[in-house]
C-alpha cells in the first residue's frame, strides 16, 4: 500500500496496489470451459429444453415469414398472439358451436364429421406461453412486462394474458373438457402383463422384441404397485435399487425427479406378491436376467 498527495484537497490518499497472483495458483481455462460445456450439454438434453428449442426455432421461422424485420429482440406481444393463433392449425380440440349437433359431446370419433374448427387446448396454449416467456428471458428481455416504459418480455404482456383468457372462456362455453388419462385397473394390468409375458418367451421373438417386452413388463408393474411418477421411474439408476432381506422385495431411493431437488429423496418399498404374472419384483428380476444374457449393461446406468 502506498500514499499519494492530492493537490486539490491537500490530503494524502491511500493507493492499494493490485495483488500479485500467488505462484501456487494455477488456472486451466480449457478444463474450466470443458466443465461449463458439459453442464450446458446436460441441460440441453432435458425434455423441456428440447421442447423449448424446437418452439424457438418455430417462432423464429414465423417471425421471418411476416412483413418487416422481425426477430426475438424486437418481437412484440402482437407477434406472440398471432403466433399462438397460427399454432391452432396443429390443434386437435374440437370447439363446437351451439348450433352443432355434437355440442357438449366429449372428445370422440363422432366429432370429426362436423365442420367445427379444431383448436389448441387451453392448457396447451398456457404451456406455450410459459415456454415463450422462458425463450424471451434467455434472449435478454426479462421475465415481466413494464407498461409504463413499454419494454420487457412480450409473452408476459396483458394482450397475451387476455388471449389466453379468451381461449379458456371459448372452450368452457363450448363445453370442452380436458382429457383425462384412462385409469389402469387391476384387471387391465393382469391382461397387459399376461400379453407381455407371452411376448417375452415367444419362440419366434427377435432379441429386440424380447428385450422391449421384458422392459415394459417390469416397468408397468413397478409403476402400478409403487404409484411412482413414470418420468421419475424412467430416471432410476440401477444403483438406486436395493434388495430387502430374504429377497422379500426391493427398495428404491430416488434422489432426482420432477419434484426432487436440492437434496430431497423419495424412498419406497415394493414387495413380492404371490401372482408371478403381475409381481413387480419377479418381473424386474426377469428383465435384469435377460439383460445379463443379452450383454446389456445396467449396473452403471439407468435401470430402464
């Protein structure tokens, strides 16, 4: 540290010398950049990231097809609303008019005979708006819209929210109900497992067909008896599965999933049952044994 005399005020001022790097400090920029690239590639492999990248490409092509010089940096809320309306061409939700004889009917094959338009479901529109907000945020336009300054994220503009509300009201008035997943009851599970079990041991099955049937058999049984998320079960590593004493069952210890972040975990037990056709433990053991015979390595990777 040194002192310098200031001619304006007549006082001495402290001057802190720049620190010299320690001889023991070494920085490998190539290794650091490789690590950052690895994390970036890992994030891009996620399903949401792939969907967002595909939507961004589609939106960019849409902007280039309309008059004027358009790109993400100058896109407006009107461009976003127009894009959402343009996306209706890929919708499969029938919005019947009150005069249509299929008005208030649930989704089915009979609806295709009328001339009522097909639209994107309100839930799909909401999902698209969320992805567009993330796209604009990544492009440096923030997460919200400022009406006073007229700047910000156009996907968060009031016009976009008003469009979504209009879509929701239109479909509600047309008695459009969201599709619900068909529940899988015990009888259907038994029939499905019996079909897959036959496919696994069919004499004329190819190795690929035999592997696929064994994997699906183990997966569906585990999902049914554990009530676990299908996405989380698909991310299970083999090393996260352990055996109970006397081979009575299996214990799963999820540490990563849709609702698992920041050190949380989800541990659950699946026990062996008397019916070998639907037993999740027996079917998983069959799947693992088949993978060993086919030289499919599971130990150091995903279970499915």
